[in-house]
């Protein structure tokens, strides 16, 4: 059972800070009936029903998620609403929050990536203090949850959370305070492609790159990965993911919300990582089949 603690409201954040009770919740799937429903409805949303009509319909909902998605598709606030998984306001909210395949997959990704980070921190901790870097981190939900579960001190682990925008940092700082790990977390506004200038003295053992690369083209991704590979310690790990569309929901996301992702399979991500110098050590796809999660390592000897 999850619980919520209401954070102080600010102009940039009125979202309750949510904490999961544990990371052992069953990963979400779709029943056969839900699968058939999606296959029948998606062609209508994708091609047949006018986008303007769908937009008016969805804006009539009281859904916090839909309101935020119209405001800023794919934002950290939208992700926090997905993770919280509150009781829906109405049928449209239920469809967006609970029944939508990408919503279910995003919650699966949160749980899976957080557990991967826990495992990597434990593996690296045996060799000394662990430095993490979250890129496009928003409030740092994955990294902060992983650190808090291990109950390590600031002398044992520290995370540098970087984002081009700083609008999630206050929320992230409140989350760190609630988790009791404020001394383990630093927020920094900057472009990770210029990481050597942004954080010149930081050599991370673990880099988390989640919820970002689907918005980058191949050239942008190559530049980012090259910069990160350069600053990572030999033997350091990078966790990232691709994105697929097995439920054929991408056309409606683009038509209705203007949200467009760069699709990459796990194999596509592996090839890009290897061109930069990483070796892929693990790949897992969450049960919805949308996010192949890939872990790479910078070889100890190049």
C-alpha cells in the first residue's frame, strides 16, 4: 500500500510526494480483454476520429494526468502522477491513468530500473564510495528511491542529478528530505553533453539515463553518450532504455498531444552504446513490451 505526504504547495509544484511501500509489487500486464479493447479502439483514435474532437473530449475530464499532458507532454509531473496511481476521477482519467499501455509500462520501468540501480550500487559499494549521475533527472525519483532503500550514508553514496530545466528541483529536494537522504543528493542545471564543464571533477560509477533518449535523435544521443563515457570511471555502468510501440498508440499521442518519441529497440540501443565504447551486460523488457531496459559498462581497459 502506497502512502502520500503532502508537500508545501508552490507555484511550480502542487503534487503530493508519493513513496512506494516496497519494490516487490507485481509488474503490470494487460488482460486478454484489455488487449482486444486496445486493438479495436486505437485505429479510431489514430486515424478515424478527428483530433480536435478527441482533444475536446479529453479536456472535458477532471483528470490531473490529462491536464498535465496537454500542458507539457511527458513532463516529470505527468510521470509522478502516473507513479502515484491515485483513484481516477472519471472514465477518461481511468483510461489514461490505469488502462493505457504506456502508463502501465512507465510504472513497470520505474520499479525495474530502481531495482537495477539498487543492485549496481551494492556491487560498486564493495570497492568504495559510489558516485551516481542522473541525466535528464527531473526530481530524481529512480535514484533517490534506490539510495533510500540501501540506507547508505553520504560518505558511501552521492548522486548528482542533472537537468536542462530546474523546475523539478524543489520537488526533488523535498523528496530527498522526506527520504532522509538530502546529504546524498545534489541538483544541477546544465547540459550533460557538456558534462566535463558542468561537473569537471565528478567521475560517476553509475549513470542513469531514463526518460530522455526517446526525445533525442541519433546524433544527439551519440553526443550525449560520448560525453558520459568520457567522464565515467572504467568499469562504470550506464542504465538506459529504448521505446517500442507494440500497442500502436504512438499515432494518437502525436495527433492529440503532439508527443512524439524516437523508437529504438533494445538491439538499436545496444548498437549505439557499442559504437561509443560501452559493452552491454544486460537487457530486459518490462511485461508491456514497450521499454527494453539496457545496462552497459565502460570496459575497465579500453
